C-alpha cells in the first residue's frame, strides 16, 4: 500500500556509503559471522564499501593472509549478484614488533587500507599488538612511504591491567603517546584514532590538527552516539554484557558531546565506522564476556535519526559516511545523492540469523526503506 505523499519523509544519501571499521570474522570464527554475511547485512542499509580489521583468527599479520582474506571477502555469488554494485572491500594489516617486511609488502596491494596498531599486553589477544615505541614509529614510516592509513586503538596496557578495563585515562594516555611519536611525520602521516569515546580525546586531536597534523582523523562509532554507560537507549531487561565494548561506553555527557560534533562544519576530519563486532549470545553470557557490539546495519539509521533530531544537513551526513573516508583512503566513490523514503521503525534486525543477540532491538530509528529514482 502506497504511503500518502503528505505523510512521507525523505532523506538524501550518497550512492556509496563507507563503513571504515568492521570486524568480519570468518576462518576459525565463522560461527559468529563471515565476511560475506557482514557485507550483505551492510548492503541492507546502503553500505557498499567495508574496511575490515585484522584481529581475526588467525590474525591478518602477513602478506599471504591479507591477500587470502581480501580475495575471500565479497566473492560469494550472493554478494556479487547483489542489487548493489559489487565493490572491492579493503582491510587493514595488523602490526607486530616483527612484521615490518610483511606489512610493507601488503600495503602495495589494491586491498590494503593501511596498518592497524593495537596496544600489546592486557588489551589484546592473539599475536597482534605492538610493545615497542620504536616499532610503532617504523610502522608509521611504512604507512607514509605507501601513502596508506595508520589506524590506532588507544588504550594504555598498564592502566588497562591496573583498572581491569579501558578507562578514559588509558585512552588519553595512549593517544598522547601516539601523537608524540607521530610529531615528526605529522604533515605526511594519514592517522586515524579509532572509535573515539570521550571529549578529552577529541580536544587533543583538534589541538594536534591545529599544530600541523593535517591528515589526523577522528573516527566515531554509532554505539557511542546512541548508548552510554548510564543505560541510555538500552533494551530493558537485556544483560549489560551485551553493551560491553572496547573502548567502553562512557557517561551521558561524553555521548552528548560526541553527538554535538556531527553538526560542526568546522571539523572536517571525522569519519564513521560501525566497529561491528559479533559474538554469540553464549559468549556474551559467559563469565568473562568479550567486548563488541554488532552494529553495521544500524550505522545509517542512527546517522539519519541523529540528523533529524539535531538538524544536521544531508550534505554533512554524506561527508561523514562517505566523502571524508573516500578522501582519506583514496577511494573513488559516486558523487550521486540518492533520495530514500525513510520510516521510523522499532529495530528488530538480526545478526547471524539470531545467533548473535542484537542490543539495538527496541530502538526507534529512521530506516531508509525505498530508493526513489
């Protein structure tokens, strides 16, 4: 039944949408999700390009594994024959204290988005993670030489071990170290601070930008814009473990500040990454639940909803979910703005056919329903 024109609401999005931060799993964690499933679920809300993270099992820390994973992602016939045009998906290679040659080789493939730095020790599991500051600096140089991005998860390992979680203090301390190390390369290095979660981090980044870090980017994730540690927008009765993520959700004042950045046209270098991270319901309800929120299907609805709530223009949303990332990663994208009919609906989306509990269920969001023209 056709919706009466007077009651219909529309929103214009660019024809390409880039999710800059996705955990696609697969391999030994295929039971959680697969690259093809992530891509198809992203397509459901208009995401055509996804940039994958390397903390898979096994970790993507070599040229061989990076190329193998990239060739598998998006190769399924259902993806290729999707109603969206098939696009080359990109991924980061994970940094260690030893894999400089492997990283340098992979960065010159068409699949490479850049290098991902994880703090080593208590913050990460598996082989990924960098202990030595000299190693971080070498990886920064590799990124500059290949004209690729260096992305960083900021959480100080010592503070993480002492506090048992990733506090704001730990986020800030590690960010300060990264900015210090990058100072000599500040005019050449493409640097992304992943899933920024607090005001102080933003202020440090903005100050650094004013001091010559021209390609320093803030990455925001939808769950930090919608949820907070006080339980805002949480599904009633759902175990708090399903809202555990890294970095941790912060207080309401931090969330409100991050939302305020979306409408600030004076801040150019912001990108949006879902930080989609699937874990099964059984894993989340274990004695030591992993951190991560499934979120790529909600990325676009959250951005549309916040835009309507806060008077953010369609052009600004297009910059945040496409054009800024395209500029940073050197991705060619369509300049076409597409008109969508949108509807306010209660989120009932599933991940991995329900094996992964979706903490967004019950949230009222504006979803793009129908592409017009």
